[in-house]
């Protein structure tokens, strides 16, 4: 059976716009995953805020880019945790550092957030040490507090390596997520929380647990070859049996060569729409380091280029949303294309699937 869309029909006269997702908040301007970053993302026009979710030793769902903590917290400078440094095999690769599953929530609460990419975002380092680590529930609380009758702010929760946590760390992440969504009252298709993950098996488990009337889900798709099967016609049809959309790397749509020059545009958006799936690509960033050659401005990799044109192109191609580190830039691109457009006669996939 194909995944069921939102039970709340969208009126045919409603102007349907692609959504803007604040990727870990607004990390172009504040350290990622901090309350200040999520709050700013909403101020800058994000419809959804996107936390990455990992697990603590005592089963708390905490918000960090990955389970290794040394790049986004001050854990390496904390002598009381020096003995926790270890080497672990994660996704077939050895990682050395401090891992969330070795800390209780109370211990994680003592850590302070720092800028994860200081060389590219040096101004963000002025906020180092000012914020602590949040839980998924706290991010949901931010979205609900900032929602109004005219604007619902939602959370796009990315589950990081749930099958790995289950098998290697002995932490049943999928079960913990299902239980937390029930506790938060966030299990409806149009509820506060949308779930995404690269881990298709985990999304299937969550769908089986919460049912086809459960939360909206997106299948993340990397640009690496091992995810090629997901974007074939058969793969997209299979994704539609448990998810309502895909969140592909933007490189799957705007193709580049090894020199980061654009070489063409794929038909992935049309293929996914034919399978009934929304398309919400990641991650648009304004720094030259992340842009194709023709949109870079100046020589510095940390310099600000023309992300707005990249966003405009993706929107013109028909994506249903954009995941971005700079929600204000994406919102300006959306306003250019949608403010003056007449209402559509039929809702976009994003609207049907409860992403608006």
C-alpha cells in the first residue's frame, strides 16, 4: 500500500508555496543546533526547523549533527571527560572522539555548543560557549511556541544512524523515537514533527510502529552511488510505500563535474512527482565553498556567493521545499517566484503531504 497523504485537504484556491527548512536552524549566522539558531531561522522565514537527532546513554533524544561530539561542543576541553575519548567503527569508518551514547543526558547538559566550521564561519565563534545541548522535545517546544493561527512552524527531525545505534550501541533508537512522538502528541501526518533519515530500514520500522496515519516522512538520498537505487522509477515507487517524499542531495538535481562546474539538470523532480513524492533537496549554503563555480563571488572559500540564484533555479524546476543554512536567502528567492503568482488550481505535493 502506498503511503497515505495528509487527511486535511488543501483548498484548491490556496497559494501553494515550497517550504523553507532551516537546516539545524540558521547556522550561517549562529552555531548550529542552538536555541538561538532555531529561533533565528524562524525569524528569517523558515517553515520548518531541522534538528539532527542522536541518542544518549540513558535513551534521551538529543540534538547534534552526529554522535561524535568534538566538532560541535567543548567536550575536548573538559578534563572530567578525557577518559571518555575512544575509537569506534561507525558506518565502516574508524572515528576517534567522544560519542553521545557514552554520556547521560545530565552529562551532555554540562557541555557547551561551539561553531562546527570555524574556518568558514569565523563570526559564529563569538557565540561559542553560550548555549547548551537541546533535546528533540525542546526543539518541538520552540516550534510550537512560535506557531500562530496563520503560521504553523514544524520540525523536520533527521534520525542519525538509527540502525547503527540499534545494532552497535545497543540503543533502540526507532522505538525511542516512536515513544517520544507519542508522548509529544506528534504522530499525525500534519502534526508538528516530520521525520527524515538516510536509513530506509529505520523509516520502515517507524512506519510499521506508527501506522500509515503516522507522521509525514522523507527518505534522505545522498549523492553517493550506494543511494542510486532509491532514485530509479522502481526505487521511487518503493519509497512511496513508507514515505511521502524524498530529500535528495541537490547535486542529484543540479549536476556538477569534478571542478564544481554545473553540467546539467536531471529529471529527478519529475520522476519523484510521478511517484507521488514531494522533493525537498539539501543543503543550500551561501559560502563559496559550497556553490558551483559560476555562483562564487571573490576568491575566499568563506566568502558569500550567489546562493539565491541556486535556490531560484531549484524552485523554478519545481521542488517542494529547500533545506538551507540561510533561510532568509531561500525565502527571498521564493518571494521572487511566488509572491505575484496566481493561486494554483491544484495543490503541490508539499501541500497535499502536510508540509505546508
